[in-house]
């Protein structure tokens, strides 16, 4: 159960206050997003929230109980701490320090390996590598689907950037821009490869996400 309260400085007659109170009449729904830490770039969608009156100075409060909790370490039905990837239980926690998030192995291959290859092979094969991984294994494991979709979208974004560079070559600046784009893309793809190998849900800092599947 997630509980949220509006700020005490939010007045009932303010635009924000009216949106809270009249959202149903306005034909809108309230959706709740959250992140584990303030420095996280990705937010988890927790589902629709129910608005209810609150005691002053709080204007309103919301609560939601997600049908499927976001990926993380939770006690399973037997009480053992295990990794939940959003759909199924994965590996159990080992004694000692808190383990790093590792995706569950729901497909025939190792999800971390396939996720890593979707970025690494894209350096040499372009969009073909993440496209094949996305089509063959994307539906089997959410971790693979996330990384292959991110890599595929980044390759599409990169192609658009190269087209722009080619056009700008007629005014010479395109040659410099092409080199900058190539170096930046190489750095981003290496970072993505390392993150996937660590079991992290990496998102490219610059990406036009036309292909669905990436989380966050």
C-alpha cells in the first residue's frame, strides 16, 4: 500500500487544488509514480490512485495498492527474501550485505548476457543485433525486453543524428558533429553494456523511444 499526501501549502482554490478535487468531473484519472531514491532517473508506475479528503492543512491524500509491486527484493510467500522482477520470483538473497538487483532467468538464455549483447553487438552490427534479440527473446523476459528496446531505440536515434550530420556536412560543421556523435554513442553503448552485465535497468541519456518495451 502506497500513501501520498498533498503539500500543506496547496490551497483548495489553487489550480493544483482544483485539479485534485475535480479530476473526475474533468474526465481525468490520477496515476501514481514513484522512485526508490531521489537520484534515480527511472520512475515506477504504481497504478491508479484513489483520492480522499484529508484533515487541514492537508488538502487531499491518495493511496494505491499495486497489483504487481515494482522490481526489488521482497519476502516471497515462504518468507524468504528473493528478487522480484515485476512478474515472477528470481534468485534468493545470499547471507551478508544486501545483494545488487539481478534479473530473473525466465528465458532459455541468461537474461544478463542477452541484455549485454544487445548493446555490445550494436557497436559492430548497428540496429540488427538488438532487433533480433528483441524479436526472439523480448517477450520471454522483461529485462531482455527492456535492454533490447533501449538499444534498438538508441540505434534509431543514432541513425537520425547521422542523417543530420550528413546534411550539415555541406556547411562543414557536420564533419565535427559526426565525430562528436560517434564518440558519445560509443561511450553510451559501453556504459549500457556494463550496466546490463551488472543487472541494472539502464536507460540511454538521449533516446527517442519509438519501440515499446523499456521500463521507466
